């Protein structure tokens, strides 16, 4: 559940810089010189380092190369936050001290660039309120898109890309996407976004006929198809798999277990329509981050071991959903990223990382209140908390945890529960990363490398499952 302050991050960043007066971020008005008026304290630091002027010039050149004028305004945060990573650590550490942000001793594995981003968020963050959830959604959506690389918003078949004959140094596939409308659990409209790779490739980029069903995070209260577009685009580009992202209904307007019901409907649609995406219904993998990761684990559980008693608690509609689950194919694997798996137990990470990071105790409390508001189910229910239900038959699982995350230890606990049950499970912890690091994947070098590795390693994990199944069939 990534933290999403009421005040937009774009506003926060500008306020922090304006209040500071130690560094005026010229990119917000265009790429100009970073050597602006400095106060006496910072000027003294600069005078002690003759190399800083060259750093400024280098930074300006880098930003200029990143910032096509047509894309700059919408993705301003991407350029500004990425550009800050080129500042010398002495400058960043000064800004962090001014903002009373975390020191290197507090978070040993988080570099100055990441700690500065955390400091800006922490200094000007405002409390979340249920009454302001609509405003929060809008601001979170705007900030999330503004931080994404504008290149992921260019369709692969656009005239611009074709005429420029752009190539990708990483060898990623070209990607196109299309929004579709399907039925949610109440037969109302629900949006999904379908990504496909390889329209201009000489060979089939998805020979294993894979498709990922993705559920966005946001505490079951915020987030949408756009907020997680960059990650879904990256999965498709790196692996060649088709990807389907789901815009399930949100709390508090739609309490638990509405999100799970919509997830099941999306899975049923994909099982029936996967051939239209060049995929097989037997090659569906599940994924999601934070609340979406918890949704992934709940769906994986109920697809493999549907709980008749739990569904009976929802009356006739629940019994009908139980019967529907029995008809659906099981998923091949799942990849929950820093997931919500246990809403009742306080693990050590709850105390270690519950304050001062991108997700704190107060955020969790508000999201939890919204999610359970007017829910017909108790908090400790198999359709609410994944670790309460039967996970003994869950599909092979690749779990990603963040080191600096209040939810870190419940991800580990979930992994251990699967291991005890004999489920094939692997865990990967992103050292020095806060909860919600996915949203920083293209503005922080280290997190970009980590995210690319996670996608690559999960593809390796899935490939091994396919190979093992092939041997068994033979």
C-alpha cells in the first residue's frame, strides 16, 4: 500500500525546494543552470569543493538530454527526481539534513538519492482521511504518472517511434496496449488494460504463450491502470509475455471482499480470452504489489483450494462464486510484491519501519478502516487475510519483499507458511528499498536495476516450472 499524501508529490517537491532556498530546481521552469542563489551555509560547503561546478554542468547536460519539451510537463517529476540523482552526495546530504530526513546510519543500504526522496515525502506529508479519499486518488494518480518514464507511454506502432526508428539498448520487445471493458462481479463495467509485445519482431516474443494478470496496489483504496502502467509495460517489454492489468473496485465505496470478487471475474475472463492475446489459459501467472499482492495471494489460494465454508458466509452469491471457482484453471505461478498477507499480526518490521517511510502506521490504519468499512465479513476471515485460509495447494510462488517496509515480515511469514506446506517458493528482498519502490523504478538507478532483475528472475522461475511440467508429461 504505497504512501500517497493528500498534497501532491509535485507540490511537495516544489515547496521543499522553495522553503529550502538552498537549491532552486530550474527544471520546473525549463532546463537552465542549477547554480542559483545559495544561502551562506550551502555556499560555504560549495566553496570547499571545486568539483561541484563541474557536477552542476554535468547535471544540466544530463537533464537536457532527458527532457524532450513535448513530454516534460506531464512527466516533470520523472525528470526532476531522476536529475537529482546526478547531484553530488554532499549536496544531497545537505538537503536531507535541512529536511530532517533519514541519515545513512538509520538506513545503511539506502543511498543519498533515495533518502532525499523519503525526506521530501516525510517533511511535508499530511495525514490521510477517509473523507478525502477521492482527492487522494486523483493526486496519487497524477504523481504516479508524473514519475514514470514518458517512453513507456509511446505506443510501439506510433508514427513518432517508427519514423525515429528508436531502438532499445536493453533488447526489450516493442509494446502496444489496449484498454478493454469487461464485466465485474456484479456484471457492471470494469476496465482492464491488455499489453502485447512483438508486433514488429521477426520472431515470436512469447513462445511459451504466457500471460500475467496484474493487480495494482494502493491499500484497496487508490491506484488504477495508469498508476502501475510503467511496471506492466516493463514486464511485457522484458519477457514478451502478454499482461492484463485490472481496474478492480475500490474501498470505502466497495468494501471487502469486492476486490477479490472482481479479481475472480477478471481471471475468468482471461481464462476464456487468453488465446486472443497469444496466450494459453494454462499459462496464467498472477502478480500485484502491496494490496494488489495480497489480492494475488487470495486469488491463488481460492483458485487452487476454494473454501466452501468461507464462501457460504456471503450467502447465495458466495455459493455461486464458489461453484465458479471450481470450473477455472489453476494459475501457473504468482509473484506478489511487498504484499499484504496478514492484517492482524504485528511483526517486528511493524515497529522497525512503521514511521518516517513511504508507508506508515497511520496510512495502514486508514486503508484498513476503509477496506473493512461495511464489510459483511469479519477481519479474521479466509477471504480477507491470505494466511488464514488453506495455502497447501497454492501455485509456485516468487515473493518480493522490501527491506525498509512495515509489511516486510508478513511477506516472509507467508513464504514460510508455503515452504512448510511443501510449495515451491522463492523470496527476493530488495535491500535498502522502501515499500512502494516500484513507483521509483525509472527515477532511481539502483531500483531500476532491481526491478529489471526481479522481472528477469521471475521469468526464469516460471521457465523452470514449465520445464519441470514438460518432464512430468513426457
